[in-house]
C-alpha cells in the first residue's frame, strides 16, 4: 500500500472515531483549517446571540435581555471614550491657552498705618508678561466698613471697580486709587483686591487676588473737651473745646458741634458760633494752623446730684458728604446747691394718688452756705390734668394763669433773711379730680408734676453767679381704676321667683377699665344657696369663667385689659347661666343668686394691686308662693 493510500486510510479512521481522539499525524494545514472553522463558530455564536452549546435549542428570554444589555453597554462604553477624548482635547487646549497668559505680574502697595480722615493711596502695578492679550480686564477693590473711595462719587458703594480694557502682551499698567478711613480708631481694615481678565481665545474669566491690611490710626484732627466735674445749680461755669489738624492734609468745609445737655443755658463763647450757639463752621483747617480753642460759658439747672453729658463732634466733608470723624464727651453733675429744695407728697417720696384723693405737698428748703441769704423766693409750678385747682389751699400766692404757687417774705417772714444752715418748710393741699378726663384711647397713665425753684439775690463768695438758685422736680403717679358690674336676666321660669319653683337666669359680668393697663386680673364669686350651675358660658375675650362644683365657686382669669377699654369702646364681658330655686324661708325677700364679686388686678403703670368688690347679686322682685 502506497504512502498516500495509508494516509487516506488513517484519515478516514480518524473521522469515524470519537472526538476525544486526537490524530497527531494530521497535517498542519488541516489542523489550522479546523481551528479556523471552530473560531468562526464561536464568533458567530457571539455575534448572532445563538447558543454556543447547540444551535438546535431556541434562545431563552433571559439570554435575550443579557445580550441586549451587553449591546448597549458596548455603545455606552464607546460614547464615553469619545467624550473623554474630546474633553481631554478641550482641557489640553484650555490649559495651553491659559499657560500662555499666566505670566502676569500683579503688585499692590499701600501704607501700613493711616490716620482717620486722612486720604491715602493704594498703588497697583500690572505687567502682562505673556504672549496673549488679556481682554476685558478690570480691577475690583472690596472696601471694609468705614472706608470710602474718593474716586467714586457714590460713597455708599463698598466695592470700587475700574474697567481698564485690554492688556496687550508686555504691557505695563500703573494705577493709583484714593481712599479714606472714617472710623474705628486702632482697628485693622482689610482690603480685598482682584484683577479680573479673559485670556485671549478663551471665554472664561480668570482672577488674580491680593489682600492688604491697613491699621486705622488716631483721627487726623484731634479733639478735646474740658468741663468741671461738678457745678452748682444756676452757677456760671466754663467749658473749653480744642482741636488741631495733626496731619499733612488740609480739610475744607469742616465743622465743630457741641451738644449741650437739657437744662443748659448758653451765656457766651470766645468764638462766634455759626448756628444756635453750638456750631462752628471752618472754611479750612490747615496743617500749619496749630491748636485752636473755643471757650463756652453757661449755667446748668437741674436736680441736685443729677448727672449730665456734654458732647463735642468734629465733621469733615468728602465727595460733598459730611462725616463725623472725632467725638469727645464729658460728664458733669450738679453739686448740692448752696440753697437746697426738696418736696414730699403726704410725707412720701413715692406716694401714688388715686381719683378724688387729697394730697398735701411739703416743700423743705435749707441754706447750705456760711452766709445769710436775703429775700428768698420759692416758686412751685403745678402741671397735670388730674389736679383739681379749685381745691388748692395754702398760705402762699397762687397764680391760676400759670398754675404757680409763690412764697416770699410777704407771707413767710423767715424768707426775708435765711441765716446760714437755717431751714424751713412751706406746704399746700390739693385734691385730684373725681373722674379721669378720658376722651381718647391715648388718655392714660396720668401724672401730677411739680417744678420747684428757690432763689436769692445773695451770692456766696465762692460762687460765680448772679444769684443763688436751688431746683427740685417731683412727680406723683395716679393709679388706675376699674369697675365690675353684674346684670341678672331671666331666661325661663316664673317671674317673680316662686317658692320651690326653678327659674333659669343669665348672669352677665362687665369690666370697665379706666386710666392704666391692667394685668393678671382675677374675678371670684360663689353661687348662693338654692342656685346651681348650668354649663352655658360665653366671653368676649380669650378666657371664660370656670365653675368648681365642689366649692360652688366661680373664677374668671384674664391676662390683661388695656387702659380705657369699656370707657371708650365695648367693655370686657362674660356670661353664664344658673338655675335658682327659692325656699320657704325666702318668701317676701329678694332672691340672692350670686355672692359678692371680688375683683383683683395689677396696675401695670404703678405696680400696685387694685381691688374692688360688689354687693350680692339678687333678683329685683321678691319671692312669692
């Protein structure tokens, strides 16, 4: 058998044998073709979605879903690859263009310390060292509180912006901006500075930031105010105010203002005031003028030992707007007067009066000097709507036009010469009105006021005044008043009430409040014998009367009632129903339904507890059989 026949025989035998047998003598080409054929089968299985195990079985639903997911996953994967490549390209371009523009020199210079109100400059030096033009460039400076720009007419803006256009390659720019600090001595002011631009070939804006801190020094114009610590009532005294420009900047249209306390009477000043004896205007405060001083003479009147404050203020102008740059104040008190005066009401400093009340005012005076005081006069001016001036009684003289009481040597002999350390007393009695003069809701919290003055033309040696004066003020508060009333209405049942027969009544409670706000109000009462509670309750307020069935008591609590409610407008009201059955012992008598009503409240104006009580509430008609 030839070799070719042998090969064919062997090949045919291999085809008939099981696939488990591998013919090692198979030619290489055949083997490669067989492998290629198998690969095509595998590839076809992936591409067509058919089973690799057998083409004789149908594809399941789960396999179809898995294959679809795989398909879309591949699409998503390739889309992501495209996006990443495009983004990388754009990022490369962006970084490349920016790197061409990043060579920018940005230098900021400013003084470390600046006086308040002295203008200063912030210098900004820019140099574009890149090969690109920096387009739409601008400088932004954020100003701290108390700082304004002198280059910007709108002083209220806290950001200064300067648009400088395009900055070409190798261009150099030097800018200077003027500012002024106006307040907060010895503080630190932080300025945030930005250079904003758009690199060439890009539409994205970039910023370069710098921050600087400047210390606010003392004001450029010093200010000092000097007053005595204590003065006598009505005694002339001097106060002085000095100012000086200690900077190298001249201030135009400056102004000095003195704020006097109440009770101060201006006499004269060493420099003519521009307005109202307390304002001085200056066309220019120069750095070479040196210190200037203004002396003011005046007198202060008030209650002994009371304190007062004097203020001095210095203003300058920037951008046609005035700014306060320095302020000094001084406190002074009124020393015990050489001639003192004090007032009591019914022997009390804190007496609280009521309506139709009698008040006795005692006015005490004393000479505290070491010399006798001649022709002493005492005047007391009365003011207050609750005074009934027709009831005033005194040995002094009363002027009903000015409502002023006066005592002098004509009616009190001791006032002709009040010896050293001598003292005395005068008095008067007056009643308050029987009713509150309420016409408006605002008519509340009434006060009686006394303004007293004692004076003598004699002046002790150590007092620089044209007379010796003592003052005293006194106030008396009027406490509030409220009324509670009850009304009985028949709902059903016999009228007049009959023995052993039930009648239903509606009880109405009314509260009328007069001159002060009331709080923590309580109304308490009790059901009388033979009366029972019917749980029908109403109220015009947020709270209602409550009944205690074990004690038979009724309580109504109200948080507050404003003044004049019920005098003007409707009163506070509540109602409840009861049923009363008279007994045989009550024949021929008025049937009692409700015990006396106790009203309690706190007066918000005086702090006092107000109390009132009504009589027992009875039927108008007598019990019959």
